[in-house]
């Protein structure tokens, strides 16, 4: 019986971020991208979210390599966590690899990693798969699509892409190569769906440069620009404008400093001599001669821009003499935090310019016409929309149908589902373990649904601790009950309630003694139940109740 090509997404479907796709044929497995996601509002205290790689760990001897399409966090952010569990070769283009190396160095695993640098136009062989790297445009340099030659035929995995006719780096996406592959025959296309709701074409990155020029020209204020740290082309345009108008550039924010360092060292960014200065040197310069490039475009609470807005930055104090340019659009869910930062900057007297006011941001993802162009160039037999929430995948599937791909040849999958391809048909067949692994500090996966439920409970209703010391001889109360609350009520202002609670705890202990109950778990449950019932009746609130019994 002929082998089938299996394609499984462990992330990146029905969500934005956490992209990871597994290709399997016979005894060979390759992994495309290894991204992280950001926690939602219900994930209290969680730092990042990574894919569940149980299936990869179980089959690690069959994995021939991890191939990365570009250097954004939602495509490389989980690499250090994955390599700690399965040390397999990683293949990436120059800038992407530079960013990966920086991450691995922070995790102290750079020396043990198997890293292989490639460039657009290269082809590598991993088991039965031959993978060609095709240059694409995106909001980060060195982005590639992958042409994966399998024993069943050619599969094209676009990664994140747009088709920019005026790119900053001078190289347009290699649509000629995509067209040539389409003429030879493409078995399946997996295409980015992020911007499928937007009509027309995405704007060129060079449009933002023109906006910067108009904002810099004749400006007598200090200019502070925030954008995504990974958008090397955007930062380059800021530097170009600063140099043109005789300004010095200082960089602040850890991720921005790291990316600028890596991109400059590797030649992806050119900084004229004398333009870049240390952040500590700006105090001696006149305001009209300074540009500060900073992190914080999404209003992140630890970012440099946030600290400036709320007077927490050591070197920079924002005020009436500043023009703040926010060159990014809000990632869904971040609108409130960005608005808060903008309001605070305005309150401090700064002149704030943001995306809704002028052309300060263009998407790195292709709009409808570019997605249609990708389908037209590659002419795939089967189509699998990826990288998007369900509505994006559904719209992209509908677009493919309108362009002539039969409905039975289109699959909208989900995380963990196995897509099975033969040369004749495509279908869903089974599942593999999948889901979200939560990273909190140095803990990976130790925060699960129970911990999140408790954190949510604590955040909504607070907690109450009842501490009692009991005699081990006769079960009588020696001291207490003492009532301690956090996030529920302030004890000094609720003396009557606290005294009632002490009486309820005492009665519960006495009743247990009368019934000769010696099991501490049962006694704690009685205290917890009676206390919770009383609190809900009295306050209509349900704090977490923790009885603490000390036997003396």
C-alpha cells in the first residue's frame, strides 16, 4: 500500500500565532516553524504560550529537522523550549538564524544546538523531503516560502507573506519561481490567511518612509518612534530619515537593542557613521537633534515606551517638547493597553501620532488580491488555508473555491488534526496530541487548567484564610480562629463580618468534636463549606477559603 503524506498543525490554526506545522511521510518528519503565542486575558500571570509537542517527542528519532520561514516570535519563539526536549537540526536564513542564536544564547543552549544557515534559492534534503527556499516579502527581512518536494508531489508552504513591488531591501517576492513551480504542478498549497478580510493589495513598506519624511521635516521637537523590534526595514527608514535631517538616533528597549545589533552586524541594516549614539548621551544634545527608537508599540507593561509614559524610564522623561510616533497597528486584544499609553503620553503634553492619524503602518501580510495571486501562480490541486482564526480560514477556502479549486480538494483543519494526502484525494484522518503549553517564568507546562482556575478565582473574589490551633489531646481550640483576607475585604473595616466568621469556624470545630470527627480533611471541608455559604449569603461573593489547622 502506497504511503500517504500527512500534514499536522500543532499551532497556527483557529488562532493568531504559535505557528508549527508537521510534515510526515513514511519514516521521515520535518517541522516548519516553531512559534509562540501570547496569553489571553484569562491566563493570569502566564508569560507566553507554546505548542504541545508530545507527538514530536514521541517521534523524535524520525525528525529530520526544523525549518523556519522567518524571524517573528510567532514563528521562532518556541525554538529554545523545543530544542531543550528534542535536539534536532534547525535550518533558517541569515537574519532569522541570527535572532534564533540570540534566543538560544539567553537559554544557555547555543553551543549544543545544530544550526544550519541557508539563503533564498538554496535547496536542502531532509530524509525523503527536498526543500527549496523562495524569497518572499514580509515585515521582516529574509522571509521565505518553502517548496517542499515530497514523494507524492510538490507542496508549497508560503509562511507569512505579501507581494511588495517597492520593497525596502530592493528584492520583490520571487513570483517567477512560484509561477514556474505552478506550471510543473503543485500538489498542495498551504497559504497565510491573516489578511484575507482586506480587499485589494497591501501597501508597500516604502509608503511608511514617505510618512516619516513628512513628520521629520521641519520638526523642532524630540522624536520618539516605536515599532515592532523585528521590523528591520521600518527601523532602517527611521535611521535614514534621522540622518537626512541631521538627527542622532538612540535605541532603547532590550528586544530593539538586540535586533538592531544583530541586523547591523549581519548587514541587514546600514547605519551611517556617527548617527547611532548611546541612550545615556542624549541629555547633552538639543531636542531637535534627537530620535529615539523604542519598544512598546503594543503597550506592553514592561516596555520602554510604557515606562516613559508612566515615569519609569531612567534616561527619558516625556513632556511637551516630544513628538511620539507609534508606527504599528494593534494586535487584536492589545487595543486597550495601547490606548492607555497614548492617553498617558498626551496627558504629559507629548504630541502623539499613531496609525489612525496617518500612514504609519503597513501590514506584512498580503490582502485578497495577493492571496489570489498566490493561488493563480501555484495552481495547486489541493488547498489548505493556514495562519488565522476560523473566519479567516473559511474566507480563504471560499476564495480558493471561487478560483476553481473544487470544494472536496480544500481542507479547513484544526490544531492536532491529521490531514492525509494521496496523489488523488485529501481528507482528515485522526488526531495527534496537541494544545497549549503555558510558560510562566522558568516553569514550562507546570501551570495547567487547575492553576489558571485558581488564579481566576483569586483575581475575581480574593481569598480568606482561617487559622486555628487545636489540642492534639482533646480537640479543643487553643488559639484562634484568626481570619486573614487578601483581595476580599479590609479586616479593620469589616470587624462585624470577621467576628461572625470566627464564630462560624468555632462552631464548626465544636460540632466536629461532638461527632468525634478526627479526620482533618473532613474538618477542613466542614469549615470551608459553612464559611463559604455564610459569605455568599452575606456578601454575594465567593472568595477562595483556605482553612489552616495546626495540631499542638
